[in-house]
């Protein structure tokens, strides 16, 4: 028995995972990095109303939700619908080294940027070490 498969089915499946569909939007893309004593996460959310953005932290899990809606009204006639709409959600697992109580969030030019300070206990510190006959000396921890 010869089975025929659509050679583009796998490409379509991968494209839907990356770009999303109207019913299930794609994930929001992000950059995450450390700069000095802060950890940053920047999420791409173009066209999202800032009032629809919800950020929560529970047990070191950061959840970001945002919604993009289509223009609505009596005189609106949809001609093309290619941009993903709906609710976008992304979760990040944050390490214990971050002080999530002091998390700051800002939204500018379609980018949600979170700034989380590194906790004091996670920062490098110097420890004094004593040795008999040699006096005190410091080493970095």
C-alpha cells in the first residue's frame, strides 16, 4: 500500500508553531540579559494596549499576559487579517538570586521591559580570612 503525504504539511506545522494562528497566537519573543546588578527581560508586544498587559510573579515564576484586539466598530470592514490577535502568554522561571519584590516594568514603542535587581545575597562579596602567624588577609567570594 502506497501512502501519499503532503510534502508541505510539516512546513505548515512548523510555521504555525513559530508564527501562531488566529485561534492560537504565537508566543511573544523576548531578550533576557544581565547588566551589572540588574536582570532585564524585554518582550516584543507591538500593537498591544498597555492596559491589557498583566505581569505576575508567584514562587519565582514570572507570567506575562497581553492581549491584541482587532479594530472594531460599525464602519470597520476587515480586508486582510494576517497579524495574530488574541491573548499572548509567556512564563519565565526566575532564579532565587533575583529580588522580585523590587521588579519594575515599563512599556515603550511596543516593547515591555522588566528590570529585576540581583538580590544582595547573590552579589559577590569579600570575606576576611585569618591565618596563624600571617595576620588577616581578604579573599573574594
